[in-house]
C-alpha cells in the first residue's frame, strides 16, 4: 500500500463553472434591462416576443426588430409557493408567474412578490420591480408586484 | 419501415432511497434478468443505448460508469442520450431502421434521492431567461395546471380521482414505491407545494432502473414467441420559450397523433408519463383515451424514476398487452416543463 501523500489528486468543483455568450438578440435585451427597459422582438407579422426571442417558434423566422414593452403586464398563470425552498431567490411566500407584458404577445416567466395568494388571479395587473444593482441579467427585474 | 418488436422488459423495484447501491448496482440486476429470461447474453446484442442524466450524479460523463454494468469487452456499439430512456429506445429504432443493428439493449437509470431534484431540474432549463430564476419543476407544472383548471379543460375532482386511482392501481405493479390508499380528506388536507398542486399531486422522489430489448422481425422470434410490435413511434418538441407556448393544448401531440394515424384505433390500454395529477385528465382528453384503461401500473404518481419513467410507460404497455392478450396499446413519454417534449408509441400484439 502506498502512502496517501503519494496519491494523485485533482480538485473537483461541483458548479456551473463555464461562461455563455448571449448572442446579438439577447445581448441587446440584457443591455436594455440594465437601463430598466424591457425589450421584445417583433416578427414580420407584428407578433412581439418578450423576453426577446431569436426566432419565431412557429414560422422559424429570424427576429431582429426590437420594441420596448411593459413594464406593466397581466398574469397569464401563476403558481403560489407558501414555503420557499433553499434555492428560491425570494424567502417569503411568492409566485412564479407567466406575465404578458403590455405590447407583447408572448409571456415572460418571472416571480411576483409583496402580495398574498388571494390578490392574484389570471388577468391580475402587475408591474416590474427593479433590483438595486444591475447585472444585465433577467434578475435585474427583482420580481413583479401588484400594479398600484 | 422495418418491423421492430419489443421482446423483453425488466424493471428494478422502485426505491425511495437506494442508499449505497450505486447506478451500476441498480442496472446490473435488470439487464441480467432480461438476459436470463431470454436465454441470451451481451454478444446477442448489436447495439446498446442508455438514458440518464449526469446532473443527477453531479459529474460530467457520469453515464459512462453505467456501462460497467454490461460486458463491453470485446468492444460494443454503444450510445447514450441525456434524456429519458424512451429516447434511447427511439435511437435504437433508428439504428435498426438504418440496418446497423438487428437487436438493441436499452436501459435507463436514475437516483434522485441524494440531491435536491427541484434545484437540479432548474439548471436544465433555458440558462438565459429561466434558470437564473430557479423555478422548481412543481411550480412550472402548476402553471399549466392552473391554465387547464381555469379553462375548465380539467377539474379539481379529476385530479383527486387520478391520485386515488393511481394508488389503487399500484396493486398491479410489484415494483411500485407508493402503495398506500388515500381518501378524499387526505387529499384535501394535504398542504400545497406550489398551488394549485399539493404534495399528493406530485410524484415521489424515486431511485431505480429499467431495461428493454428490441429486435427486428428477423431476430424477434429467435428471442420470444410473443413479440409486441412497435407499430408507430413519433416524438416532437415545443419551444423552450415557455411563455410563447399555449399550455391549454399540445400542438405537437396532435401532430404526432395525425402522423401515427391513431384516430381510428381502439386502444385496449394506455400508459402515460404523467408526473403530475392534472396531466392525466389533460392527456386522456387530448389523446381521446376517455374510455381506455390508463396507467393500470399506477404510473409515475406511484414511482417516478427520472430518466426511466418514460421507458417504463412503454414497458408497462408491453407487459399489459403480453400478459392480458390485448391488441392495441399506447405509451407516452415526456421531457421538459409542462409536457414540452412528447413521444407516442403505438404497440400492437399480432394474433
């Protein structure tokens, strides 16, 4: 038996330790989020996707034209979490929701907080609440809240 | 199309926590059971394909470990899908269609107990718009459940009936993990995990494995007197952009039904890869299965081995046709949030 100090060793990090490029369409979307603006991409037929889609899933048309949408929108569906799990970003009861932003034809998955389950139904009006810091990520929108 | 049949299927008892049993130790018994039942060995297999998820083990290329469960010397033709093993079956079908193989061994395995499945599944989503929000799989399923309830496509009573029936049907399934019966008050008093889904609407965390052998017409009768034919197989995926999908229907499933010409087939039995209670009445409606005995095995609500449960739906349909002398069976496998990616398999026993 060899002494343990003779063993070959390698570090092992269990993590998402690689970088991704956002590409031209999503880069523009994230740059705008950094300025608290939400963009969508518009198809030739006038359909607006937000968050910005790179192509139309039905026609496969490449999408480049950007339009501003939101920051208000209506709830298309939601799931209410009374007891958040460790990995959730919000530690108080909150909802995951599909939100159709004003001016968009598709919905954005995000969170709704600072309200009760009874305040929410399909069609409820919500608006974006921004994070204190900007990382140019989807989490620059901290969550959505009930529209005043 | 070359005709291909399922000639054997084996499933490990589904465990809540396999503990120190590693993936190889979960796969070996089912592969060996299949080989013994058919009186064959690895040398009778032209192509081997597995389905598993490296994220569950937390290591890149973890699936290679699984190969230790089978004999790989002399070298074998082998492949892997980072998907449910139902898609390993699909790849094996293609391999046989291409003339590269006459027989294929398919296996799937998954241990969900060691990690936090909700967190892990979040990491498999769109890394730009969705993963950073850490949506858990139950909350995503709940978004679809609410749409279906709101549009009266399904009812809360159907969800309750599905949960109760799954547990009643578990008596037909010697490998089921959940076998205790519940009544209406158990269901109604169960706390919500992510409203409108409570704990009983969701599948149990499960560990296990399954294996299947398929063969071309030339080989099938060498293995068994009772092959079950894969009459049709089709799979389609919807957009990864969750918010652009219509969650109240499934255009892809409808396209698959048309492609497989299922409209006029009277199915005797169906097994659906329905992980959440609301998905059963929804798919029964979409697939015209209202009068067809469905999920007689209990389905994923009584045992849901990740990366196997889709193959298990095919395997359980195969067993139903074979053991009960039935003719037509429909199996369904799925992947992704809110039934994003679906496979339909039409199985037929020839009299």
